[in-house]
């Protein structure tokens, strides 16, 4: 399957990104009260409108004609707020820390005194764990995007302060669909693997110097493996 990265120089005039949650409704037989419950399988949807110059029309038409997956950026959130302080900043402040047997402190997540940085150490469903954080600090910012693996990005909806071992838990939307990459969190230029599900192109002449309008609709590529 063809996979293309959307060029950052092709900027839309308007763009909407949102998480579509799947729900199921149940009506009580006696009271007729309706209960709405969330089901597994929430995914990303995006709508994009743009004016394209003749040179850009070639790029867009090529991507649309090739089909497959588009690695789409979120133009409103190309840059994240960064991560909080790492555990090594605390180690530098408190000085040498050793056990009774004179071995260096180790929290079991690969952190050794005076070394290490904030990194993804695991995750499942709607939760992501980060290690190497300064105890009591917030590792990430609510509302930011985080890319957990190639083509998979999520919005951070809550963050708990790091515990004494430097581990912070985050809640994500939509849920993880593939195992997270165990590395430093990617917050800048996050890309989401999506497919075009709607296209209304060519509302006007395409001869220079006229511009062509595009209205494109995308959804997350559900053919990718799930977590």
C-alpha cells in the first residue's frame, strides 16, 4: 500500500481534526431512559479546505490518484510544549544516592543516578507511561499531541504527576492502536496515518493563474495493526 507524507508547504485555508467516538445506545424497557455507552474503536477524522495554485494542484492530484495512506500533520499543532524536567536534574540537586551495598540507585526502568531523560516506557488502551521524570513534576501538557509510533498520534487528555520512581501516567484519545515506541516522546510535527474518504476538487478552472479549490475528508487508516 502506498504511503505518502503530506507536504508541510501545502497548507489548508481551514482544517478540522477530531476524535470520533463509537457509541451504543440502550433504552430501558420500563422507563424508556436511554443510556449511551462508549465502544472500543474511536479514531481520528479530519476535514480540510484549501486553495491550490497550479504547481500545487499537481502535488495534490498525484496524492489523491495514488490512493493508499497519507501521513497527515495537524497544522494547528505542529509544535508541542515539550517535556518536563528529567530525573537526572533531581539527582544533580540531591547529590550521590546509594543503597547500603554501595550500588548506585536504580528504579528498575533504566534510570541510573545522574543519567537518563524522559522517555516512553510502555502503554496500553488509553494509558501511556513515561519514565525518567522528576518526581512530582508534570511530564507533558494536556491538549498537546504525542506521536507514539509511526503514523499514530494521540491527544493528551490528562497527566498525573510523576511518582517517586519518576514514572508519570497519561491518558490518551483515541486509544492506542499499536504498541508505543519506547523512546523519547515525539511532540513536534506529529503525523497521523489517514485515508481520503471524500474529495470535492476542481470547483473552478485550473488554468494559470486561476486557483483550484479542494474540500478533502480523511479518516484514520484502520488497516494498520491494533495494540
